[in-house]
């Protein structure tokens, strides 16, 4: 699976649409301080579903929308799309090209799309579980993460191995199942209360 294209519009410093094509081999992004190199990595993390504004180096989600310059008005929406080449079917989908899009509006609404079709964040998270890609995975390694792994902070070393070995998916499903069981228990309690009232 290969990351083939990133399109960014209205995200952080990118008031105009930019397209980054990732050809075979290594792609380097160079530029002067403050020109937006890290914003490109933030855009990748964000489109993969990152919800923690701190991880995006922002105080609140609204701040990821281009907030204008001296000569330009702020925009109302941020949009990032990321395209993967999936010819080896590493992503569990029949499509040879998988494109994710995330949009966020100043009104607080957000949208996720998979190959142009509206989907839930959960669909995106599930698609990438155990592939090593994902907002929480080891596909993006920043300096702080290297520190955390070396110091084994918050079980980070174990989490890394679990993601690489394909266990994370089952842990997530187990958690989901326990949550559903809890909900069912609550529903049952409610049914018993109602029965008590009726009978
Ligand atoms: P360095 O080499 O110093 O690490 P960099 O190239 O990685 O810098 P970034 O941190 O990606 O730079 O970009 C910082 C720039 O992004 C700053 O100029 C900041 O004003 C701008 N920026 C961040 N959020 C927004 C936003 N919402 N709207 C407009 N510009 C923004």
C-alpha cells in the first residue's frame, strides 16, 4: 500500500489548495521555518481521524481552519483528502485506490468521506486498524513519540507491538462489545422496572 496523493485546502496555513504527489521512493518536504512543513504532517494525521487538538498543535479544532492573512479573509471550511494505492489489497476493501476526505466547518460540523461517499469516522478507523496507518499509529513518528517509546511511557512500547502484530483490532472490538453489553444490561434493568410498574 502506498500513499499516493495529499490534497489540502483551507487547513492551517494552506488558504489555497495544494496537492502533494508521493511518487515511488522518498519524498522530502523542505522550506524555511514556519512555511508549513509540519502542517502537512498535521493534515495527514487529521484526515486519518485525529481528534486530539493537542496532537495537531492547536488549542481548539476551529483553529485548524485557515484564519486568513493581512490580505486574505479567513475561510469557513478545511478539507483534506488522502489517496492510497491499494493494489495489494492491504486495506480490506475491493478498491485499488482508496481516498479519504475530512471536512470541518466553522459551525462545528464535520464530514468524512471514503471514495467520495459520506461515512462515519468509525468506518475510517476500522479500515486502517492494524495496517500501521491511522492517527494513533506508528506511521507518523514525531520526536516526542521517540522519547515515549524509549522511556516506555503509558505502555507505548507494548501498544506499538500490538499495532504491528495485528492485535489492536481485537482489543478495540473487545472494548466495543463490553460497551454494548453494558448498554444491554441497562436496557434490561429498564425493562424490569417497567414490568414491575405494569404487573
Ligand atoms: P519549522 O521549520 O519552524 O518547524 P514549519 O515549516 O514546520 O516550521 P509549520 O509549523 O508547519 O511550519 O507552520 C507554522 C505556520 O502555520 C505559522 O506561520 C502559522 O501562523 C501558520 N498557521 C497555523 N495555523 C494556521 C491557521 N489556522 N491559519 C493560517 N495560518 C496558520
